[in-house]
C-alpha cells in the first residue's frame, strides 16, 4: 500500500512537470510561427523593391513609393515599414515588420545604381 502511494505521488509530480513543459512548447511554437511570417513579409517587400529597381529604375526607389502598411498581404496585426537611406553611390534599404506579440524583425540590403 505504501509503495502504491509513493508511486502515485511520483507519477503526479512527473505529470505536472510534463504538462508545464508542454504548454510552454505550444506558446513558443506560436512565437516561432509569428517570427517566420514576419521574416517572410520583410523578404517579400525587399524582393518587390529589387524588382522595382529593375523595372522602374533606380530613381524610383524612395520612401514615398513605399508607405507603411498595416495588415500587409492580409496578415492581421502586422505592420511593415520601409526605410531608405541614400548614400553617394548606393541606397540602403531596411524593411521592418512588427507585431504586438513579438520583437520587431528588420532586414536590410544595399542597392547600387548600375
């Protein structure tokens, strides 16, 4: 009888720890999905800008042509912003994606006038 009680206590403690780690992993999984989506949204905008450079020309690449987007591509809660810093021979492009449930994601590239 004592062995049964000790076994039940041990199993109860083990299950409590297991369920706690399971709930934590579910939350972290959701966070990684949001982060992956933010990276994909930033990459898509950078690809669009590079395509615009090829199709519309280097002078077209300016912040006025890429306003801040709320819910870009239909993804609720995300905000995508483009920052363009002109230099002497190139422009530095930074795309930042934010969401209330995660840290912001920023991707940068450099476009040269050639």
